[in-house]
C-alpha cells in the first residue's frame, strides 16, 4: 500500500511514508490498481483548533464560580474586583 498526497504547488501526486499528510492536503491510498482518495480535511482541523468547541468550554464561557462559597453562577451575576477573584451577590 502506498500513500500519496496531492502537491499544492505542482498539482501532482507525491509519495509519502505515512498518513500524516492528511492534515495538509488530499491523500490517496493506492493498493495495486485501486486508489482511494481521502478528502482534504485541513479546514476541519483549522476550525477545530481555532475555536475549541467542547462542552466544558461552552459551559465555562457562560458560567463562573464564586471564590468564597464555590457556587456556580452566571458570569453576568458575578462581580470581578481583581484578577482571579469573582464574588456572587451573597458573598459581596
């Protein structure tokens, strides 16, 4: 089985040793006469690493934790007086 990637400069297929080129270009797997072309997933990788859309990040963007009582509150309801410290209305 051979791994080949489509060059972005000359539009030809070049042989590579591993499947790691899938992060940068279209990859073709060749085994005998059959060839399977995998799509270019570069945009998907870029979107994933730029935005980091995970459930925990989405949760902590909306909510925060009070430093005194430790309860989870909406970020709009917390008071930030100094870096790394946030207080709810009850603890102020």
